[in-house]
C-alpha cells in the first residue's frame, strides 16, 4: 500500500482497484474489461490489451501500478504527450514523472534520484531511454529489494544519492503503450521496441502489460511474438465507439455544408477538419477564420515551430478547429474533440476509422462527419492508377478504396459495416445517418443503362460533367465541338435532374460499373461488369439523393452549442459556460490543458447537478479527492453564485 494520498485509504486492508478508481480518478465504475484486466495485472499476470482509442487503456496500468508495491514503468513512444499525461496524474494526486529527451540533464537526474528514493509511483519513459545500460542498472537496483549495499553492477555510480543505501523499492509493472510500434509492417514501427523483449529476461518477476488500439490479427501476433508474450492473457474489447455518430453526406457545396454543420451543431467545440492536400488545408483554415471560426492549419509542410504552436493551442485552448492533413493526429489524446470532419475521402476504412476515432475519447457524444462526391472517387482512382507502385500494391489500394466506397454508398447501418470490416458482428446501431434516416433505394437500372450507353457512344473519353450535359440535351460549346447533339443519347436523360445524374455516375463508379481512365484526366470507361447492365441482364440499385435533409439531423434537444452541453437546459447551460470560463483560467494558471483540470462531461454534470456541498461535489463523476480538495471551494462558490 502506498501513501499517494492519505485520503485514499478507504478500507483497513488498503485501497482496492475500485476505491482507487473513485478516490483518485473520481469515476464511479469500471468500463468494459478494465476491472478484469486490472485484477489480472495487479496479481502479477502478463497481458496484451486491445482496446479502441478512448476505451480507457491508461487505467489498466495506472491502477495496478498504484496497487502494487514499487514504481510502474510506462514505455511510450509519444514523448510529446508525456508532460500532459504526467500533469493529469499529478492533478489527481499521483506521484508521476517522466524521463525523455525533452528534459535537461539536471531535471532527469532529479527524477532518477526520486525514483531511487521510492518517491515515484508511475514513471513514463521513452523506449530509447529505458534501454540504456544506465537506466536498466538503475531498475536492477530498484528490484534488489533489501540488498543494496554494494553497487558492483555496471559501474555507473549515482553521485549524491543519499538514498543509495536504502533497500530497493521494486518495480510494480512494465506497461508497453502503443505496442503495435513493435510491428515492422505497420506505419509506426520503432526499432527500440524490438529490444523491449529483454525486459522479461532481465526482470522475470515483473508483470508486463502491452496495450494497443491496432486490432488486426497480424499485428497482434507480432506483438505477442516480439515482446515474448506467449502465455500472456489477451483481452480484446469491442472496437465499437458507440458515442461517435457516423454521417456521410453527399457533397454538393462542401464548404457550405461544413459551415452549416459547424455552426448548427458544433459552435464553440474543438474538432478536426481533415483535407487531402496542404493547399486545401491552408485555404480551408483561412476561410473558416473569415467565417468567424477559431481555425488553425496543420500539415507537414509547415515549419516545426508553427506546427508545435498550433498543436499546443489545440490541446490547451477550448474550441479550436484544427484544419489538417493526416499528418495531424498520431498521439493526440485530447479527450474532448467533439467532431472529426472529412472534406475529402480518406484512402481506406482503416484510415477513416483511425481519424474519426480521435473524436469523443471522453465517451460523450461526438460526430464523425464526411462529405463525399464523384470527384473524390475519380481523384483516388486516378492517384492509384498514376502511382509508381507495383501492381500488387495498386490492387491492395484499389480493394481498400472499394471497401470504403462500399461504406459511403451503404444503405444499411454504417457501424455494422465498419465493425464487420474489422471482423466484428453487430446489430444496427441507431446512431448513424443510415439508421436515423434510412436512405431510400431506387431501381436505377434504366438510368444506369442510359449513362453507360452515353459513355459508350461518346467514345469513353469524357468525364461526368460533359456526359451529364449530353444526357440533359444541353448544347454547350463542348457538345457542339464534338457534334454530340447528334448522339442517340443526346437529351435522353431529362427525366432526372443534374444532381441525380451526378449521384448516378458516382455510384456507378463506386459499384465498379464505370472506371476512371487515369491516362486522360477523369474520363470514364466501361468495365466488364457494365456489359451485363447494358444488355439488360443485371439490375442496378441506387441510393436516393437526400441532400439537405440529412445534414439537419440533430440529437434530441441539441441546440447548437457544445455536443456535451446538448442536453442541458437554459440555466444549466449558462452554468456550463461559467464553468468553462473558470476551467480555462485555472488551466492557464497551472499551465496544463483544460481537460487536465476537468473533462467536458464532468463540467456538464456539475452544471446539471449543481452540487452545493463538498460531499455532493465528490459524487460527481470525474471529481476525485485531490481535485475536490484543490478546486472544491472555488467550484462551490461559482455554483452558488450561478445558482
Ligand atoms: P485510451 O488510452 O484507451 O485511448 P484513455 O485511457 O485515455 O483511453 O481513456 C479515455 C478517456 O476515458 C479518458 O479521458 C479517461 O479519463 C476516461 N475513462 C477511462 N476509464 C473510465 C471509467 N471507468 N469511467 C469514466 N471515464 C473513464
Ligand atoms: Zn447505424
């Protein structure tokens, strides 16, 4: 039992996992498999934890580290985050520290001394630091309980360490975060991770818990093999993110659609807008700012200092909209990202899921919104066609794009489709656009035949814009130039409007009935599959265009401010805003991100319950004992005033 805070001792036998969850973290109950994992690790077992982003992996090692004697060593490659992770733990009254290359020598030496003296309960370490001979020797000393007189090992001496003669305090556990970094085939491979297997050889009695949000079977097998975790228990959570509402709208005027989404549903919220190109990132950010939205750009072409400043502002301030390429995101663990919007189609379902997964880590309602249109499909097909990669790679890229297009054009539940892709069966969710407003399907066979024969008769050399002009019988300059007013398909499509034709072409491409010729920009060609349709041997089902209607889908009671504050009534809402202001000021004073002080969900509950005593305050989820002690009076004062 440790003396992290006198108040934590809630039973004569010392704290339990649940009592720590309540007193330190202020949460009433464990989520999913947390309790089981914590029980397993606390009693000395190894395990591999596969949990989606926001699933609550951190507590799976933080609580066992507090329950077991000694220090919990957390290996993480995300050194930029360590400071914030440590700040959050310290806010909750835990003795946490970190060691990485961002520190000066003095600061690092002070941390090492504190470690030897047994004053640290949780230590975050960069893998390259952990694997140094010096640090491993230090750990060996810690493990040598009650036998630390000599220092014959390694020859490194820790000068000025009064505690050098004290008994070792032990290592509670090793947590290997982002364990997929051990996979050589993944995007995040870190060579130092391979060496982590030796922790087991050197410290066989210390339990190890490896954690990742990467679910595929190959990565899982690699982690187990490379980290020597054969025999470890594997805990696999559902990869569902029930609080994220998936929506994919048909692109008409993407900027206007985005703006209306931001203004009606996410005014004042933090979120990410993903664009494909750096140029579009810059332009979109500038345009959003002109529209009165606190947007910042982020992409790999910007200088490091500006990028770091923008990331810092996104993490620390309330309500910043980051407009970014996919360069932004790895290791962003801001819990209160309320939406992720895609102005361009990602490359694969994996990419889409990873990017949208950055929304709503705190479990409160969040949106994944995407606008997608024919140009996206044409672009991606062209990029794959033009790429220098080998055929195998092109085939894989095409298949991945097809799976994503299938999701976009799906008339069934988006979540069922997403989870199915990751090998998980589920029922329609009730929290995606297709569940909330099932799209109508129409028999598009006739329209498809008209479109396909128009492609054929005009020589398979034109893009959708021109083909639609021909179908609608428009005598444009191009039509005249090519004499297309003489085609038999000229004017045969006037029964449908232009928007519908765009949707028809898009879906024909998505369904593989038309392909994009990458040699001549954007022109459409027939495929093997189109033959059957032209011959009248196959039918085509298409989604009906529902532009405008779907964009207005809102959560019940949502009135346009924060998604979390959505369900708050008038008084509660103004209290919430007061609390947000107080939090911003407090966070600034302590130089920590706002969410380190309290999450949105906690502020919303405070606003709703309006507790007026310290006791009542302590029952709010997210208010642990240390925070109650530190902020209780200020909060009660504010709430009494805001009554
Ligand atoms: P991961 O590392 O799996 O992405 P985190 O450990 O950062 O997720 O947890 C995500 C969020 O959920 C955090 O803000 C955390 O405080 C919160 N959380 C975790 N477990 C619980 C719980 N049992 N009850 C309430 N909130 C929790
Ligand atoms: Zn659904």
